[in-house]
C-alpha cells in the first residue's frame, strides 16, 4: 500500500512544525520518494539524529506503507 507525497509532508510537519519540506516521487509509483527537510530543531544534532527525528515523525511507516525514502536534512540558513 503506497503513500502519497502530501501524507508524507503532513506527517513530517506534524512532528517538526517549523520544517520546510520538499517531497519528490522518484519513480511515479508512490513507493520511492526523496525528501528534503530543513528545521531549526536539527540545530546541534548529528545527521543521524536528524534523520531519526524525521523517521520518528513518520511513525513507523518507512519500510511499510513508505517503501523507500532518500532523505536530506539540514538547518535553516541564517
């Protein structure tokens, strides 16, 4: 069962309210996405910790409804 980009974006925004989120469907199949997430909540966190925060916001859907997610994270430019 595939997820749509809007649902992925909403879940990330629910978990990281200040996030700037860009989602791209890589294959047009609703199973393979790329996400670019920028949030002040990532400040001082390692890249692994940032990714864990996004995965937590997705509530266990990665590997289930969401087959594959290429993830890029960062903090806002000042």
